[in-house]
């Protein structure tokens, strides 16, 4: 009988990350943030809606359109096409991201997985150049590929964080990456907004549509070009699970491992409790970001130029905000800093409720406050979660984390919409979001973070 050979696993701790390696990790935030800011936040919604309206028989530049398109034979109002795409993308993402995370943990080639997802998303974004005329179906399909790939790449990217620094370094590392992301996304967005402002014409809506399309394409090119840097500078640090999986099939083993984790995740109830808290307060954050422009336009009756300036202000101040809250976290700990940020978010909501109409300066000041608290609350949530993950399962758990980030962002808009429908007031609808920050604060405050870190098998940082 042949002797069974058991693969050996090297239990030696991986060498400390180098400054070059950490810089490469930061630059991926710089690379992919262009998709979030230029594509998702500003240009894609109006662009795809216009293309769908053209397919529905509406005239380009018409003030209103009540036509319909029929994707796969389903009757859809042209104005609802993009929101439905968002919903479909979220639905698919919920299934894809945990699988990608499980595969990443079982793979010895995480950089290839990161590059594959990033280049697929960037390629789909760049291919928006072909979405001309009435090609709304092509635009929708490309968006689905790009947005799901964006989330998948983030899962793999975030899984590198625990390998780049010890418990006392991750807050700083995460904050620097997030800050650089806001800076890079803001620079490309500023360039595109300047181009649209200079070259668009009120009497030529086709030119404006073309400028929007090429702005979207520029984000795909930016994403692809700068992704090359982390792929060159990051190092492969296979986990024990990856070492044991070398002789198997990574894809099937990834599905099998995901099933095992879903059964065993109840062994880490405190990690799940943190995810619940993050789900609640992050939904409030995402809803404020999503609905700020609508609130400024419909309730405060501000001009588009004021909204554009405010968007850019948020982007660039979020750079400093992420670094500032990251520095504060080194003094008082990430957990306390995130709790403080939720108090500040509550103040932002109250301030937004009291804003006077047709007054752009107070709105911009509020945007500045959002920028200062936005980056830090998200960056520190990411680094705090890295402390609660069992070693070797970073990808899987960040897959669940990204679902909490993207898969539940319908709760806040739903609450806002229901309150507006009942009260016909955007101000009251906005105040309804306070519940997300108050409940999120209470849930996060109830997490025994030090005990949760130890329960996950990790060493707590000196300051929590």
C-alpha cells in the first residue's frame, strides 16, 4: 500500500511587509476609487437613463419621458432602468463575493485573482465607449460586470490588510489607503467635471452625452493603469489553507470551504455582532452619500454647479479626514474613534435638517463636515474588522463584510422613501436616517471588542 503523504505547512510567521509593499496596496485604493466617484456617483446613472430613454422613443434633451424599454421582454419604465440594474447588481453580488473570498483564501496566487477581477471590471467600464445610440442593454450588461468585479476585487484587496501590519499598525495602513483613494477619485472626477463644463453646450445634448460616456471610459482606463502598480509591488503570502490546497482544485475547494464557514461561523458570534452593527450604521452613511444630491436639488433648490463643488469638496476633505481619524485612532483606538464618528454623523443629519433653502454656502459647509468624517469612519471600520477575522480566512470574512457594505444599501433609501411618501417632506425623510446612526452606535458600543479579537484567535492592539 502506498504511503499517504501529508502536505507540510510552514508555520513560520511571514516576514514584515515593506514600505514598497504597503505603498502598492495604497495605490489600488487610488486606482479603483475612480470607478466609485466618476462612474457610480456622478455619470453612469444619468448616462444610462438617457440611453434607455432614447431606446424608449424619447427625444434627446426632453425634460420628461414616460416611455418604456423591454429588457428580456420585461416592461420597464426608462427612468427605472438604472435603479433596477443597481438592485440586480446587489442581488448578484450577495452570491458572488463570499465565494470569491473563499477562493482567495485557498489560492496561492491572490495577486492574479485581484488583477483578474480588477482588469475585468476596468475592461467592462472602458467598453462603455461602445454604448452609443439606443444600446441600453449593452450598457446594462457592462455595468453588471463592472460593478460585480469591483466588489470582487475589493474582497481580495482587503484580504491583504491583515498581512501588511500587526494589530497596532492596521488602522494607520487602512486610513492611508482610504485617504489616497479619495484623493485619486477626486482628481479624476475634477478633471472630468471641468471637461464637461468647458465643452458641453445647452443647445447640443448629444455632445453632453458623449462627454459623459468618455468620462466613464476614463475611469476604466485609470482603474486598469494604476492596478499594475499593486500587482507588481504586493507579495504573495499564502495562508495555511492555501498551502494545503495546492494539490486540489481552488474553485471547488473554495465552494466547499465557504459551505464549511457558513456552518461554523456561529463559533464567532461577536464577529457577527460587529457585522450587524456595521450593516446598520454603514447603511446610514451610504444613504446620506446617495441622497445628498437629491436633497440639495429638490428640498434646498440648489443649482447643479453648487452640487458639483460640494461633491469635490467632500472628496478632497475626505482625504484629510481619513488621515486625521486614523491618527486619532492611534491615541484612543479604532473602536472609540468609530463611535465618535457616529456621533458626528448624527450631528451632520441634524445640521442638514436645519439647512435653509437656496443657500449654497451652508450646504457646502455641511459637505465639508461630511468629508472630514466620511473617510475615517469607513477606513477604521475596515481595519477594526481585520482584527476580528480568524487567521487564514480573511477573504471569506471580507466577502461577508462587502455584502454588509453593498448588499444592504436598500434599507436606508427605503426608509427615506417611505417617510417622504407619508410626509411629503425631504427634511423629515432625512431625519429618519438618524435611527441608523443611533442604533448602529448602540450596537457597536455593545460589542466587547477585546474579547471578540481574542475569540477570533488574534492579539488585541495596545489601544482599543
